[in-house]
C-alpha cells in the first residue's frame, strides 16, 4: 500500500485541510477500518516523525497527529498478552507524552489539557508495563512523565523562573487551536497544576527511575534539579538524597561534552551541601 493511501494518512490529510476539526478527527480515528490498519512499524515511524516535527517547533501539527494516533491505538484490545497491540499502544503513548512535553515548552502560554491528557495516557501505559514486567519501558515512561511536569516550570520562562532567555513568564491559558477537548480532557482542564504539586509528582517518578531495575541515564540529573527546585519552593528535602543524586549525575556526565549540565549540577551540589 502506498503510504498516502493508508486510511490513517487520509485522516491526517482531512484534519490538516480543515475538512475535519481535531475533535472530529479523534472520533474518526477510532473507527474500525482505521484501527485495523494500525501496526507497530507504522506507529513507530509516524510517532518518530511527529516527535521530530515538535522538536523543530512544529508542535501544533505534531500534537494533532499524535492525538489521532493515540485515539486509534486506544481502540486496540487492552490486553498486555497481545504483543502487537501492546507494542502499538506503548510506542504511541510513550511518544505522546514526549510530544506534549515539547509542546508545553514551545507554546506561548501552556494549556494544562495537554499535560493532563499526556499524564492520564502515560500512567495507564506505565501500569501496563509494570504489569507485564518491562522495566526499561517503565523507566522511560517514568522519566517522561516526570519531565512533563518539571520542565514547563524549570526549563522555560515560568512563574518559578521569572524571565528566561528573553521570554516573559507564562500564564496558563485555554488554547483554541487544540480544540474543545484533548483526548477526553475537557475545557475546564486548561489550568496548569500548582508548581509544588507538579514538582512533587516529578520527584516521585524520578525516585523510581533512579532506583528501578532499569535506570534511565538522565534520571539522576533530573532528580537533582527537581529536589533543588523543591527546596527553592520551601519544601522539606533530604539533603543527602539531593547530594547522592548530584554525585550520580556527575559520574554519568562528561565535563566537556556535557559542560553546561555538569556545571549546573556541580553548582547545585556545592550550594546545597
């Protein structure tokens, strides 16, 4: 089959041309003929293309395509023993969390519906990975869920950072470009979580990510940043846990190729010790 004759690609074209709204597209993506055409290689290729587009700043197009894809794979039997269905769901949802994360960093004003929709789907996928005993998939999902909640507050201009790289702090807003709902999250979900709640959520998942059977290589650095942020928010933090996270991160970083991050973690360790 020619790629552009694929039922799902035709659906994307209809949404991008304005023949369907994104809300209508999510509903059509769940139709049996489209769901029946979904298989892991197609999902992986499309997810990768969407993530690359989001990373180039095309976050709006990327999140729309991935929402359609998640709507389709959601209709596959939710059975962890069905390996192909499980693989499609894990690929699409894992990448959806990443794409929502990138979109929240690039949007002028973050819309909390993206974060909540990614969290709901990501937590479900995490539960399935733990159920079937896939520690690497679980570790990656925990890291992605954590940074989804950490970076919109820490890696861009935000109510926590103040002005950042020439940008003003954001105020969450309802983004009409996303449609009325985002994978079931309605208009009343547009507000971003309170910073303390979001950062505590990130810390919980990162603690698992640094101590689990499979350890994400970026988790120690992210945990150090998270704990440092919690201290700045006036939250009680185990200083030894922070120091251990910093030391673990520094051991995994190259002082030359990872210079900026290495210096940041070193500064956290010196300041909080």
